[in-house]
């Protein structure tokens, strides 16, 4: 009996001396998501659907080595506010400076190279430089220039001109001066033949006005600044290179505004004129009609004395469609006011197809040209 009790005490004592085993759980390793480092622009272009000023969609080319993007637009395209459509790598984003870009929504000025920054999902970045080019229309040269223009108003029909204009050209057929009944007008060009200034002299050889020209890449004026009246003339062009808006201010106040619509041949179809001195809501619309096979060598068009505002100008050829007829109507808030004035024109042309005279068929205006 004693032996059993001693055995049990021994077993109890041994068990109580054995350490309790601690079970350590296997640690859980967190799963770290793998963020994409893709930061490519895979497509970039401009669609007419969201850029109404375009004549067609323009897709850019992307160089994945140099990370540059290039796009070319037709002559006359205004690129100062265009919305690009683009595709990026999955989960990437695009900015211009600090401005987030949304495809087909965000407008940018592309007149200078534009830097785009693509940010990948993991925060790394890649820059692209977009360069947009506007084509320059072919230079149309001709040895046929107008050396004299004679002008007679009417009605009644007059055969004796009241104003005669004589033109002088340099060896490149650029107009360097012309003289009419009121004074002399001299022109200065840069090394590329782009008009810079026009100086106006009266018949006493006193300078009465100096016009400074700011031209675009197509040698069309953007602004003309005049010292007389501190005038500022501004021009806006459509995608086809034809003027669609013109304003002229005097002493800092816009007085004259013209808005133009074009026909299918990119000729001015209507000109809506608003004068700031008129009552609000008063304007005038002139509608034009042209011959399709005759070009008018209007020297004021050819030498850019009155650049931009040329009704039948064809930017591709640099020539001008002959005017067939026009009508003028004034309007107020109610509707047309006064009579609708309609002019019809007839013409004669020489063996080269240029107009030698363009009289007003209603019995008035006569332009007569003599060629060099």
C-alpha cells in the first residue's frame, strides 16, 4: 500500500516539474499588390466631331523611342484650342503641367510644342512632347502683275476714272509701292518676303500712317496696327485658310466687326457687319455670288494691301474668283429694314484669262486693269 502511494507521489511530482509546451502560430505574410508601371500613350489624335473647326480627323504619329508625338494639319488650321483624343496604358493618367487631361474634353494650345506627363499606377512618370505643324500653302508666283488700276464710281456709268493707281514691284514681283490720287504707299518685307510694314504718305510727302503687320505661317495677317487712330485690325481664319472674322478698333474700342460664312469652295458667301455706333441689334448682311471659271487679279488681293478680306480667294492657288453679283440688306431686331440692294457684274478678260475690267452691271462701279 505504501509502495503504491509513494509511486503516485513520484508520478505527480514528475508531472508537475514538466514545462508546458507553447505553440507559436505561423505568421501571416501580407499580400502586397503589384502596381503597374506602364505609362505609354498608345494613341493620340484630333477628330472633327469634337473640333468643328477641322475639315477632317487628324491622327498623330507616336515615336515610342524618343517619346515624341507629331501631327500635321492643313494650311489655315487654327491650333490654339484643340481637344485631343488619346489612349493611355491601363490605370495611367495624363497631365499638362498641373492640369489633368481628359480625352476628347480638355482643350490645349498647340501653337508651341506641348509637354505631356503620363503617370503610371505605381507613381512613375514618362514625358512626351507633342509638336503640331500647320502646312504652308504652295507659293503661287506669276510674272503677270497689275501695273495700273483705274476706278470710276456710279451710277451713272462713267468711262473716265476718278482715281488711278500705279504699282511698282521689285525683282521678286513683290509690291514695294503704289501711288493714287491721295498719296503714296510704301511696303517693307522681311528676308522671306513677308510683309512687315506699310507707310502712308500724303501728296506733300508727309507720313500720315504707319501700319505694322503680324503675319501667320501662311503669310496672312493676324493683326495690323496703325498709328492713325491707334487702329488694331484682327483676323481669324477657318480650317481652309479663309478669313471667318475681322474686327477693327479705334483708340482701343472695337467699332467694326465682320463675321463671314463660306460656301463649298471656301469663298465668302455672306458677310455680317456690325458697327458699334449703331443701335443694338442693327446689322447688315452682304451675300456674294461668283463665277467659277474666271479669276480676278485684284491687285489689292495679290499684294496684300487689304489682306485677308477677299471674298473669292482660293488659298490653294492664291487667285481670286471673279465676282458675279452681290446683295446688301440691313436688319434690326424685327427683321429686314429698307430695300434690298442687288448688284450684278459683267466682265471682260484678256488672253491670259485675267479680268481687264469689272463694271457694275447696275450702271455704276468700274474697275479697269492694265498689266505689266
